C-alpha cells in the first residue's frame, strides 16, 4: 500500500448509506464494534477485540493484590465517597481539614467507584484499569485512521506490554487518567488536522484542561506537539489555524479554570487547606511545589531538597541526557526507546516528500515531539522525580515504534530497509540484555533467549527473497525478540502487589536512585513471599522517617513499597497495619467527633482512616510540613471537642516547610497523658488536659 493511499480518508463502503440521525449513528457504531468497517479485513475487528481483551486481562488480573495501593489517594477516595465537599475539593479526610497535593480529577473517578461498589481495593483500582484499556483503544484508533490495522495493533500491543504502563494502570496515582487524557488530546488534534474542523481542537483543549485538573503543569508537556502539528499540518489557512488554536486555548482555560476559580474565590475559612502549599493557595501549589519547583528543585515543604543542575545527584537520582536509561528507570520504559529514536529519523526520511497537510506525517510528528519533549523534561528536572512518571512516554514511544516499523516493513524489498530493521532488532535485543543484567538473579536465562532470537530475527530480515511462510516467520521472530523481555517484566509486574507512594515495575535491580541506599532499595522491588513484594525500608541519608501511622491492606496481600514503613506503624511514604483492637479503640464514640484522631503526615492518617472508615486529620499534609492546622487552630479544635485522639509520631526535617506539626506534637505530649495500644502511642484529647 502506498503512502498516498494510506493518507486518504477511509471511504464509506458502496451501498452503505451515511448515518444521519442519532439512532443511525448508534446502530452504525454498534455494527462497527462487532464487525468493524465494511471495507476492513475480516480478521481486523477480532484482532482489535483480542488486543483490548489482553489489556483488560493484564490490568484487571488479581487487581486487589496491591491492597490500598497508594493509601494517600485511597483515603481521599474514601473521604470523597462519604462527603460531597471532600469529593469536590479532593480532601484527604471527610472532615475537610486539608486536600491532597494534586487537583481532584482522578479522585472523582475513584470516589464515584467507591460510592457505587463500596470501599475496597478493587473499587479504588478499577477506574485505573479501565482507563488503561481505554488508552490502548485510543492509541489503536489514532494509528488506524492513517495506517494499516497491523500498524495500529502493533502500537496498541507495545503500549499494553510496557512495564510501567502495566504498573500505573493498576495503581491509584493520577498518572493513569493523565495518560488517557494525553492520548485523547493527540487523537482529537489529529482529527482536526484531517479536516480542519474547529470542534476537534476544542476537544483537544478540553482534554488538556482536564489533564491540568489531574496533574497540573505536567500535562502541558504535550502542548508543543499539539500546537506545532496543528499549526503546520492543518488544511486551513494560517489565519484560521491561529484562530482555532486560540479557541482551543480558551477551551483549555475553561475546562481547567472553573475549578481553580472556585477554589481561589471561596474564602479559606470555608474550604479545606490546599495540601502541598505553604500559603493555602492552589496557585502556589501549581507554580511552586508541583510546578517549576519540579524543574529547579526548589520545592519548599518537600521532604528533601532537589538535585541542582545537570549531572547533579540527589535522592531522586542524577540529572542528565541519559537519566531515563539508568538504574531502575530503564526497565520501566526504555526497552524500545533506542529503536524509537532511530525510527524517528527513519520516518522523517521516508516521509520527507509528503505534502504539508500529510496526516501520516502529522501523526508521526505528534508522537515524536510528545516523546522528545517529555523525555528531555524528565531527564533534566532537578526536583522530585519518580521512575513511574515515565508512563507519560508510553503511548508516544508505542506510536513512533509502530509507525516507523510499518514504514520500513512496507519497503522491505529494499536492502537498505532490511538492514535498518535487522540493526534495530539487534540493538533492541542488546539493550534488553543490558536491562535484564541489572536484575541478574531474576530469570537469568531470559536475556540469552532474547539475544538468540534477536540474531535469528536479524538474519531472517536480511534475506531478500521470501515466501508467505517465511514472511510470517520473520515478523514473528523479530517481534518476539524485541517484545519478550518487556512482556516478561510486565507479567512480573501484574502478578506482584505494589503499595506505597513510590513504586516501580519489574523485579529488583542493582543501582537504584541516589539517596535511598547504595543500590536499589528492597522496598523498590525486593522479593517477598509468593504473589507479592515487600520493602526493607532503607532510608535517605539526609534524615530519618520515623514510624508513625498505619494502614490496612486487605487481608492476605503482600505489597511493594518505598521507605517509611518501620515495623508495623507506617511512615512518610506508606502506611502499615492497624490491629482490630486499635481500630475499635479509635472508633469508639466516633459519632461525637468530626475527626476520630489526628496524626502527623497524610499517609499515617490515611492508614487509620481506611482501617476505621472515619475521618482522621492529617496534620501537616503529605510531608508533615504544611501549616495545617497551626498550633492555635489545633488548640481551638481540641477545646471545641472536635478531635478525639492524637496518634504519636513525627516526621524528620523538610525543605523549609512549616514546623506546626512538631509544635502540635510537643503541645499534646506536654498536656495529655499517653497510653499505648498495640505499640502505638495515643493521647485522649477529650480528657482533661494536664497542662495549659
């Protein structure tokens, strides 16, 4: 099939009337869902349904094995399921003392799921799994509009089998929704490139706006791809293109700004404190802690300082051009990244003579710019960086690989094309060997199998003459060689529970990010018992993370986490187990109090809240460094009888944040009598104070 043929819109089949009314459109959509387009090959729709079934199996398999996953967000989902104010603001607790340190879009979906199905690990994680399946479908639809079904299936399969995608589409961080919205924004922009209709770029703007309400400024990393491609490839005149983009900007501002405006205009006394900020301002959170602070490392209130300039090292690892290929990060996302970079050049060489409005080249460009801009931002950001952030690259890499491979495969009669394909298979197999070597004790024979298949696949690709059987064999061996290792990593990920605030896909690797010990901490993938992984809680050298709170994963789960859980009492980045005795103690007379307890740090409070089902105040927010509440405010709440218990514990020094949490803990210890229940220190704030 020629490039010109691929670049034409798919026609309506002869004899099939175009749908007119809503009923006709619904019936047509139903027929396409089952049988596909009339002009499509008979195998195409079953293959798509098989791809989606594979994604659903990967993302839904034993979903509850991760327990509460990230208990920080699980507690907020629980709060939103019982209190509409907490739902709207994204509060950590149903008492609405403080919000999480992100906008609430992803929490809305989780809270609605909990309202429908009840509070459980499955109901919290179900939306993320479904969003994963939807993202695979959106990527398929994006590629299929201008490329073959095989190209679209390859892109969807690469995405579904990316380890970090399998991790985050089974986890309750905001990243699952963010990736779906990024994919939809790309899809709508490319629809606009096809016919120049403004509605498509308006929808793209709405997707980006909703992405802002999911993870703030990170969503803007895709804007260079969307704006640049529409500006260069839309069939409309330049002036119209500019007006369309201005209208899309307006759609972005409206879809994101309505919630921001409400939060900023409502008096602070009438809403929860904005978690993650030092001045109770969502704008400060946006441009500081969750914004430019991530790039510069200047994040006031963070658990630790940033990494500085290029090559500098912090507890978040070293920055630089090759950051994504290092340590445990490489195994999350980079299996096919070297091939994608080469295929970027290949694609532009092969499509260099395409017209300006070529939808094929525009599709490639969206994925390429999305991939490069995001990768560079992650490589050089000096602030907080976690390996799972790289899931934002997954659809882009999958799209580039699928398009570049398709363009080369369609020209396989050329010796140059065969040499490039053979080289890419060898490079991908070699890089897989290097990544697998970092987890040398896990499936040691796998890397040998991958390299052998890579060599065989490369030889087969170089053969000039081929029968149909040889063609199928060549494609099968080559694809197996490049996808076997990430598939194995993905299977390991979906058969292992993960919990905590910082998680990674795949087995334990050597040479983890700086600050968390000399190698990768066991908490980042140390092998536990069957079906799960547990951490050994290695701590940053810059301070300690004392035991504090607790949490209750569903019975029988083994989970993977980050440092912070010490003994059975939880900590900064995770929560641990609450005994039935302690839960009953805290829940006594719950109806008489707004908060059954207060604890320093959101994860500490989250564990008790999830165990009891009642509101627990997270003093100081996630890091314990937000001035929420102040000592004076806390004293007033205690005097009014709003809080029953105070749970002993504290967090080490933070990066310039408030010390209100330490002041509160000191005041409680000096004025109330301590009691111990199952090794947890409690203070009954409803009792008579022993001091002033």
